[in-house]
C-alpha cells in the first residue's frame, strides 16, 4: 500500500513517520486490498491533548477516515488505527454480505 505522511506546520522526524507507517501497514492484516493511505499530523494550540492524527484509507469502492487527538502523536496514531481496524472489519462484513 502506498502511504503519504503530511506534517502540517512542523517537520516530523523519521522515527515518528516510521512508527505511523508500521501501525497503518498492520491494517493490511485485516483487509489486504487497501489501495492507498494519507496521514495528516497537526499541532493544535489549545489544551494538553494538542496533537491530532487524521488517517484516510482508500479501499476499492470506498474511503475510510479516522481523526483522533491525544497528548502524543503515537497515542493519537494508536487510537486512529484502532478506529480504522473496526471500520475495516465492518466494511469487510458488508462486502461479504453483498451490501457494497
């Protein structure tokens, strides 16, 4: 799967990018027909949980999206990939039942 990582208004280090790529690539174990993905990393100015991770996954015929905020990008990426894992399971069930 082709994955693009965008950091908005800052430069993400390679360790963070590698961590996120590893998390998103694990989603292929739940659905192996992922086409591509985009990750947006944002720093917000307010509050303690000021780091936002948005992940878009393109699958044949649809697009899945998750947006999470946390104290660190790693924690937000964990939450977002967990949400996408659940979405992928539901999507796969819909395909199996012929509803997509």
